[in-house]
């Protein structure tokens, strides 16, 4: 079976792949087609199944393994598969979706163990109680969900992996800048994307929920903190509560990026920077892993539509 990572533009290939997402759309002529994303352990690639019939829509749904025969092409600089032939697996052919999912860099158990250690490091009683309360409520989803539908950490356990990486960065930064309040940094980072468990539908065929589309995870986590404060009997006007809400509400940094307020304390500014740093690094690494040394990646829309070069000294990373 051809691995997606190893395909060059123009390659004709065949094999078994997981349908990561499948969305029925219409052409300008009113004909149905299925916009699909295929996945194996080495990466993902998109493609359209044109002139889709009713039985195609019923058979080829997200979460299923399919046999695919196709050609890798470029469209507007982005890799895609075309001339697609699909069928469902037969008899003893591969059909377990778990065998095709991107393998997380760290297991959910390791991530959970690390998060528990970090919670113990939150010395402020109010922040500690709020974090524990919300984690108890969303523990299962937090260690399963992706951090995004497409852009960064868009894989199962991606939410927890992104959060843990941010905490690791914060641990080192607070050593360099000891004036930063480490407890507030840890509490803010652990909760900053927690409401992705409400904003997104889950790790398979990830989409935005109604609350995700109309409210968004920043406002949703602020609501969760307010609920926790009320349920725990904490004064909502306590400065510690307001500080925690501030770092959560401001973590996108700019009003046009969804934050209702810009950072106005050091911890909020640094959390915003760390969030951007880790998201950007994951997007670059994901794109660079799909090309060989000496090649350029496709343009990455979320990084100002720039593409990136993989230097030849990176050969040892293959």
C-alpha cells in the first residue's frame, strides 16, 4: 500500500485509507459531489468524488476505511487526489479505522499523568479548585478531542498534546522570568482551550457544533469558569477569579481573532504568545513532514499563506 507521505505529484497509487471527513456539496451545475479527506498514519490528503450517487453518499462516510485508486495532483499549489475510484473493503481486507489514524506523539495516559502533576503545581487555592472542577467535568473529552478541525493539532488527543506542550514552554519561561506567576500560567493554559470539547463535535469527522459556530470556545470557557465559581461558592468578584477569566478571554491576543479583550497582564500576554508559537510550530512541522529535504511545502493559509522550505540538513529527520 502506498503511504500518503511518500507520494509524489503525478503518482498513480492504490491502497486502503481512512475517510477522515466527507461532506456532500453541489457543483455550480447542481450536481452532488463529496469533498473528502483521506488519512493514513503518515498524513492526510483531500480530494473530491465527483458525480456522487446516493449510494456513494451512504457508503463513503467519515470513519470508514476504503480501498482507493487515484492520482496525486496539485490544485492551486495544494496536494490533492483526483481520478478517484473507491470501494469498501472485502472479506479479510484492512477495515479497522484505528490502524489508519495518525499516531499521537504521546499517549493519552502519559498526557493525563503529566496534567495531574501540573495541577498539583497550581499553588493558588482558587485557581486550583476551578481547574480541578472543570477537568472533572470534561476529563474524557479533553484527552480525546483534537485542538482544531483543520489547522493545528487536528488529530485525536491533539487538544491535550497542545495544552501539555504549552505548559512545558511555560515552565521554562517562568524560570527565565521568575516575576511571572507560574500558578496563573498553568491554570490559564490548562483551561484556555478546554471549551474545544464543546465547540467541536469530537475526534472523528470533526465539525463545529451549534455552540461552537455561534458562541466559540473563548466565551464558552468563560461561562464554564463562571459556573464553576458559583458551584464552588467562590466570590465571582475576587481578583483571582477576574485574573483567570482575563487570561482566558484574551488568549487570542487580538479582537479580530476572537478575544473580547486584549492581554493586560504579563501572564496573559505570554500565554497568547505561547499559544501562537505552539500552533505555528505544529502547522509547520506537519507540512514539512509531507515533503522531502530540498523541497517546499504547499502554502499554509493560517500562516499568512506562506510556504516553507525543508533544508537538506533535515535529512536525518526522515
